[in-house]
């Protein structure tokens, strides 16, 4: 027999008997190669198949695994002569043992034993030669444990893991999971309460003294001891939401699995399965995100909470913060909202009421809507029926789980307890206006300060609406009532400007809007009024004309131009300007005079128009700036605005610096800007005037002074009220502010536009003439204004009329039998202002109206007009006995002598070909050289904007667009809408016929007067 043997013949390298080995054939060689590779990789192979000729060396090198462990000398000696198992008595005809030569001699050149003649399984041959068992390498350690794929197995068994392997893998996975869970549990910390409703307070709105006047739709009452909640109510929620609550570990693993499977393989909807503990953790500590991470965190915190707090504490926390509809959060708030009494007043006999409240939490929004009143039940039959079914099911559960006796629960089946009808929160009067205005202010702050983290966190109304905060507004409760009382001066009083009294029979006395606001010297809005036809009621008209939308302000804008002129270094209050339009005015670089179509003379006339009462003293044409403001002469301020030292850019920039937002309707760099074509709110106008009273410091108007957390600690103040924030800026010198104030005092003096109003005259005398202000009237008489201030408070009053669709109508004849009577700012607006300021003066005559600082008519000769966003030096103030150094003895002549215009960089000229023997002068765009006149002329502008507006609008708290500083002195091209509203603006096209002022979109006429 060949030394390669066969599987049944235990040759030196038995081939397992599948085929005979007749020497060194191909199959034997292949077996030898297989065994070589098996030996190289530490597998059982050395001797698995007979090593054919030529492979003995490989067997010598790697040996057979089966030779291991037989290292005693006796064993080796026994088989020293090559005798194998096959040489023993077990060689039989019917098959021997596993094969002869199971352990053949390891001697060099030895051969395996001879196998039996029968079908016994061939033995594994010994190696051909070798140095003995002591030279065999050890088996790789990891093979003893893994053994996969399984050696010694053929076919599918080769790849099938053994039971021990499967069990080992399972146990390894189990212990790993247990370890991870144990680690996560040990490192899980119960966070601070995130949802502040669960922390114990609603979010409220309060007046400046802390008195609460409303909340953000949340009705909340906290229960501090679970004993205040009857046991039947506690168990009703357990029966409805989590019947095993009292005994479970805080987590329902079957529910979690069901939810996870649904999320993975279901239709995409969320699936319930949370315990009461999990719901409490999610609402009180976590977000509502449907994510795996949040769910795992919820589970770990729930388990931890279940071991650190009692079931009673967890249930109390849950019942204190869940929603029940009707804006009620917490079981006590729900008991009050639906049954009109606190939860502590119920007993364990109130099984039906317990089931009722427990049924609500499944769908509080829809259920509360369907249960609002009898009509709501009829209007929402499906929702109502669904609620009744849930109510009945909870009653059944309560009896099934032994929380209540079955006869009692059966008695209430299908019979809902009587509940109170739902009433909307009381927002009547001014309460709704205050809530809206404060909320809009917070939204505007977020837009204004996007990089301020505290503003982004605490001014966020979404965060605040979760509860736990107090929003302290700047509104003063008493002053809000004073505003309403002052409004009666229009609705039921008599005008001090002409003795008028509103009469419902007059067409002019309908659709009348009265709006005014008061701001203190820190920019805090203390009060406002917005009423229509004598009624201030948010429920009837939610639009706030005092803060949200303005109308054309007329001549109340002129003090801004005056402040710009005084800052230019060229003018003082004693400087002279034309008091009439006898002399033409020109745009910069133009030789074409500005004109408008005079509807009285029916011809073109020099711009601007002046009303009959607006004229300098008889026999004069020029007048001082102080007198021009007192008499509201349009020509004076038009000339100032077009002066190269002042410019339209300068006036526009000063208005921006004083707080007028750039997106204010009709706030444009046009020639009529100084006459008040912009549509500004009373709040903004009052705030502008505080800068004159506060030494030239412009404040950002503020309506929320602070936000407090549940512990009463201030967590946010608006940037404008933070010391050193830089929000409030010095926009004019203190002396300039004193000069504007001095001129505005003249408006209330004898000869001023408001001096003829008997109410204003009496007030000025009572204040020792320590009040200042300005009237404002518009052409077409669409609005009339008065804005004035004391040393501590500024108030701006506007009156206008509009139809239901927002179309503005003339206020001519308002309160008078003569329906053609023109209503000026010195009439009703001054009367209402005087009434309000009189009320405030009488409260504190010592501090309300202190004397204003004196003004020194100094001309610096150096322009100090502020650029937007920048500050200027406040500089010194004069005293009662001493003027400032350098105050000129004269006015215009001295100012002109010391004035040195700031040089304007001139661009490098582009060489042009001369059309005459003289080189053309260089004209600055958009001016072009006119060969005929040899002058730089400005080409006419073409209106392009056809935007319409259907509602009076202006700069309220929602106007947050950041300003852009003007860079050119070129007036803004008026839009067609602007020209329709302001036909006398010199940049608008003129015709030979009068331009109608009828408008469907807040047409306030132009130019304003008075």
C-alpha cells in the first residue's frame, strides 16, 4: 500500500478514505498542498490527508495537531518502530477503530500503520519524519474560543455556530448592554426644570410698579402639596394615562418598544406608550422633539427620577404642568376654568369631575373648544362625542382598577358634569393694546440686536409663553387712566382754540381718531391713548394708532431742521432767513427755482407755500429762526434745509439719529421733508422731543423695562436701559438742545401758534412757562398735531379721520358749526395735550416742569452735524448769568463771518471738449452743464413707484430695518404715490390745473403748515 494510505487504511498521511491513494498522484499532491497551507495558518491539517511524495518536508515543519499532548517517553517508545493503532488487535474485517496508525511514530521516515480491510474510518497519519512532539508549535489561543468556521465539520455544519458559541455571543451582548445601561444610569443627572410652567409660575405682564394686568394666554395656579388634590382625582389620571403608575419603574418598556417599532416601520405618525413619569420628564425637563436621543434621555431620567422622588411627588409635578385647554395649565387652573373653584374644594365624591378633567388632557385644545358652551357642542359634534367616549372609558377604568366603586362610576356614565362657559380673557379697554405693544417691542428688540444672547433668549415670546416670567412694562397704570381722562377734552369738552364742541350731527365729527403717547426723559413710554369716536376698546379696533401707525406730522418736524442748522456752526436762533416765498429757492447745483401750483392764484408760485396766518411781522420779509419757529413759517425752514451748510442729508441724518426709522412712510430726502411729509407715530414724535429736553441725548423708545424670572431676579433689560451700552447717543450739543427748547417755548408764548389756545396759555402760566412744544397742521387738513414737553415728560397728540378702509378724510369743521373751518394744531390737539399735561403737573409741581437751561446764541463756525450712529460732544452750557465764550454780539453777520464750510472732496475732472472758447465747468451728478445758460442744471426726475397704501402706517415697534446713511445731497426721487399725496412738493411734476388731493391711501396733503 502506498505510504499516502487511505482513509480506511491508516497510512502515513491517511486521506480519510474518500479515494484510494496510489502513490503521488494529483489528488495526493493537492491534499499535501492543502495540509501545508492549513499548517501555516494554524489549522488542523497536518496529516488530515496523506502527505504525498515530495511533501514530507512540509509535514516535518508544521506537524500534526494530533501529535500534541503525547509527550511522555513511554508513549513515544511504544510506537518507535512505526507500529500504529492498525497493528494492534483492533484491525478487523468489519472495520476497525478510527483507523490504524492514529498516532504513528514520529520518527523520520516512519510510516503509518496499516488500516483494517473493512470500512472503518481511516486514521490520521503521522508526519513523515520530524524531530518529535517537543518541537510542535502551540495552537493559537484564540482558536480555542472562536473555532469559526468550525473545523472538522463539512457542508453547512462548517458554517453553523455551535450552541456554546451562540450562547456565548448572547451572554456577551447581554452583559455589554447591562454595562452600558448601568454606566448611563450612573452618569444620568436630573436637570433643572426646563419648562417653567412646571417650575410654578405663569408669564405675566405688569405695569411699571409690578401690578399684573395680563398674561400670555396661560392660566396657571400651582398646587404645592398633593394632599390638596383629592385622591379620586389623582387616580382618575392614573386610570386614564398609566394604570400601573403606582407600581411601575417609571418606564413602560413595552410602550417604548411599540413606539419605536411604529416610528421605524409604521405610517410615520407618533405612537403613545409613555408613562406618567415619562410625560412629566418630557414636559418638565426636555423638549418635545421626536428624536431617538431625546427618547433615550427621557427613559434614563424617568428611571432615575423614579428612584429619587416618590410617586406622589412625580404625580404632583405632572398634574401641575399639563394643559387642559382654555389656557389652563395645571389641575388647579383647570378646576377654576371649568368649575369655577380651586381643586382643594373638591372631595372624593366628585368622581364625575375627576374623570372629566382626566379626559381633557388627551386633546385639550379641541376638547376645550367643543366644551366652550352649548353652541360649541352643537358646532363640534364629532369632537364632543369623542370626548364623551373617553370620559366613559375613564370611569370604567376607575372601577376596574378599584379606584372607585362600580355603582358610582356606572351612575355617571354618559352624564357630564356641568361646566362654566368659556370666556375670552378680558382685553377690553387699553389692556389688549398694552399686551400687543409690549409683545411687538420684544420682537423688535430681537431683530434689532441679533447678536445679543440675552435678548435672543429672554425677549423671545415663544420662550416667554411657556411661563415662569414677569414682563415689566414701562406703562404707568395711573397715567394710562389720565390719558383716557384727557381724551375727553376732545370727545366731550370744548376746544380752547376756538370754543368748538363735537356734535354727532356734523359729518366731520365721525370716524375721528385721536392718538397720543407720553415718553419720559429715559425714553420709557409711560402712557398712550388710541380711540375712535370716543371709544378706546381693543375688542372693537385692535389697531394702535399711537404706536403702530402714524400720519403726516406737519410742522412738528421743523424742530429737527432747526437742530441741524444750529449744529452746522453757521446759525444761531438770531440768524435771519426769508419769512416769505418772495425770493426763489434752488436745489443744490440748480438754477431753476423751485415752484408749485398755487390753487388760490391759479398759477405757478415760488415754493414753499405759506398759509395766511404764517407771515413775518408787518413790514418785514426776513425773520429770526426763533420767530420763524414760533410762527411756523415754511419759508424759513425750507431755506434752512436747502442751505449748503445744512442740506437735506443733514436734516435726514438728524432725524435718523433722533429715532425716526428709515422705513417710515414718506420719510425721504425731498425738499418738503422739513415741512413734515413723513408719517410718524405719536410715540416716535414724543421720543424725538425728549432729546431737546435731555440735553441732546437721543433715547431709543422702550416699552418693556425688565423681564424677571420665577425667583424675581431680573434676567433681561433692554439694551437702551443698560448703563454703558452705547445705544443712547449724544446727537447734538447741549447748547443746541437748549436753543431748540428755547425756540419751542416761544410757540406757547403770546404770538406763538399755540399761544392763542386758552387751555395752553393757562397751563404755560401754571408751569411758570417751563413748557415747550410745536403745532403741526397739514394741507387738505387731513391731520393736526401738537407735540410738547416739560423737563420730565414729552407728549405728542395727533388727530385725523379715516373711513373703515383706511382712506383719510379732511378734519375741517371738526367740532364746529362752520364745517369749512380749518382745524390747526393749535386747536383740538393743543387742547388735549394741555389737559393731559395739566393732570401730570398737578401731581408734582416741583419736579414735573423744572426750568430749562439757558441758551447762548453761539456760532462755532465748524459743522458738527451728527452722522447716523455716531455721537458728538455735549459741550458746555451757558448759565443764567454768563453766556458761553465766543457768543457773538450780533447774529447773522458774525455767524457768517466765522463760518468755514467743510471742504467737499472734488473728484478728478474728466477732460471734456469745450463747446466754446471757455472750458465747461464740472457739474456734479445728476446736474449737467446747460450750454444755453452756461449753468449746471438738474434734470427732472421721473416718478417710478406706484405703490399704494390702504392704512395709516408709521414707525412702531415692528419697524426694525437697520438704517443706511445717505451719501449724497441729491434729493430722493419722489414716487408717484408721494406726488399724489404731496402735489406741491417741488420735485413733483406740475400741471396747469390743480392736482386733486383726494386719496384712497392716507393722503395727508402737502406741504404741511402750522
